C-alpha cells in the first residue's frame, strides 16, 4: 500500500536578549555552573518575576516575520510539572492566549513553493540542565539556563516528507537569524525541534496515530529521524500492528528511535494564569515600530537576486541562507557594479574559505571592501590571482584594498615595451619549445605563455601577452 507521511514541528528557540526573561541575570551560554542565577530564576519563595520587554518584542518580531496575527491581549500561564531542572516545579509559559497565532511560512521544495501553516508562537522560559555525574551515582544540575527566554513555534501538520521537514526547519532558522531574535546555535541547544509524525494510507482523510521525537538539534537529525520514524510506523502497520501514541527518543549515532513514555503517562499540566504577572497588552504604536524593524526576508531576497540581478537560483538560495553572506554580497555588488562577478566569487572563493575556516571568516570580511577589490578586477586593473592575493591580505590585516594593491604592486603590467622584452627573453631561452611550436605542437604555446606570465610575475594582461607572444612567435618561425 502507498502511505502518506504527515509531520508537524515544534521548534524551541532561545531569544538573544541581554538578560533573562523574568530577572536581570545575564542571558549567556556556558560559564561555570550555577553562576548566572539569582533567587528569581531559582524560584525561591516570595520572589516576583518581571517580564523582559525585549523578549516580548522578539517574540512579536518572529511572529510578524512568519505572517502571524499578534494577540493584542495575552497573558502568561503556569504549566505545572515536577522535573529536577525546573526548581519552581512550574514553567511560566502561555496556554490559551499565545502572543502570535495563525501564520505561515513559505518553503521551497525542488523549486516549488509550498505554504506551511504556523499554528502559534508562544513565549516561555527555558529550564536548567541535568548532567550525569561520571564519578558518583547521581546527576548534577546547572541552573544557568533557567529563565532564558524561549519561543515555541508550533507548525500545522502540513509537512509531507522528511525532506520537507528539514527544509521547513532550515527556513524557520534562517528567518530567526534574519530578524536577529536568536543566534540559532544548534550545538549549544539554542534552537531545537520536536518532530510529530504519523502515516496514513494515501487518500485517507483522518490522521494516523502520531508519535513525537524531542529535542533534535541539527537539520540532518530532523530529516533522518523523520525518515526512520515513517519507515518504522509503516512496518508496524504492514505487520498488522498499531502505532502507539508515545514520545520517542532519537539516537542520532545509532540512527534509530526508542520509546520513552506512552500516552498513559501523558501529563496534565493544570495550567492557570500566572498570578505574579500582569496581562500583556500590545498597542498600535509599538506593533508598528516592530513591524518597521523587520528586514527583507530570505525568500524574497532570493527572488530579487534571481529576477532582478540574474543570479542562478541555486546560487541565490545558498547565498540568502546565511544573512551575513547575503549582506556581504549585497554590499560587494553595489560597489563593484557586477552582481554576477560578486556571486561567482562568493560561490567559489568565499565558500572555500568558510569550509576551511568556518563561519567566523565572515566577521572579518567587509562587503564594501570586498567590492572594492572586485572593482579593480572588473576594470581589468588586477588579475584574478592578484585579486585573491589582495583578499588574503585584506582578511589578515584589514588594510585598505587600494593600499594593498599599490604596496604589493598588484596592478596589471600593460607597458608594451616591458611585455615585449619579457616575450623576447622567453623565446630566446626556450629553443626547444619554439621548435615544438613550429612542428605544430599547440601545447608549446601554452608553455611559452605561462613562462611569459611568470616572467611578468603574474601581472601581465593575458590578452595583451597572448597577442604579443603570437606576433613574436610568427616572426620567429618565419625567419
Ligand atoms: Zn536570575
């Protein structure tokens, strides 16, 4: 039988505010355990939380970028459960009035646009971290993450394959980066996804029984976990069994998932409005201010690059996936005046540097300065090789491109007498190559061309060198 996979994602994203959501503690990853907390985020009796306005602003910003409606009146609620990493024994979250609801994001699957509904985005606090003590028998608790602001993005079950799930996760990650509400450091756990998945015979209207896999922290893990879980559920049904509603843990190393807890243990959180916080009212002025701060988003940037600048869709997609890279491209092509030249350099030279040195190379790459180097190249004043050398030096020293090019003498050598002298010298020193050329071996021309360029220290203009070399060779063999 042919099956259809149905997937929805729940994505948790930490917000990059300076301080935590309800207290003044620093919101920073890492550090000595239990050094970034206070009585409020530790949930001591008698303390009062106060909502961080920036966290609320970031949640609204993410919602607008994902085409959500924004609740003008909402509130925080208590979600009650006991777990050792949550010292209050409740999490302050949002229940029936999430700050954002009813939105969508467009993803691109094999060149086709597909719209995925966003059911809601709500604001909540993160929990601490449990670490298993390798020496003793117990677990240790680090509370530094308690009270870090989070948004939970709940998508509609509109995803129909593991690949779409990965693309959706990546698209939302990029939107969060463009709007600068989260640093999306997946290896630090600041962005993680739960995958809800069921299968049904193709054509059937009702959803199948779904399972949930929690805390997937890479794009690859989301796709692999969804692929494996769809296969597992189909195998259960084919054998005449029934899928059980449960939470499963995905083991990315083993490439399989394991049952964690079944439906019978599903918790009743006894939500009620948080009595220590006032309701949230968002007025027009503030909402408009936040709306105005939303930058052009990745998909519309991509379309602009393709339609207006003539960049190939694949290249435009890759460049816009990374906001820093897209910003660098934008500045560089404006300075050098040639978008294709800038995108070609990014797709080859800059991506190679990222592969070798990581994303940090983008921090020292100023788009306008990069554009200046490309402008010298565009005008034919330096060669491709010299442009690479100038870029190397710029990334090392930060020196002005023009001063690098002058100091290293990188400008193309166009003095006809100098080029002619170099050509004559090469012809004189390579009688064998001249004989080969005379005998019709075209390879010999390439060799002589290389020798002349080397004699000019790579700064000859290839077209000019070729022309003079041809003239001199013809003269030499006709002698
Ligand atoms: Zn605190």
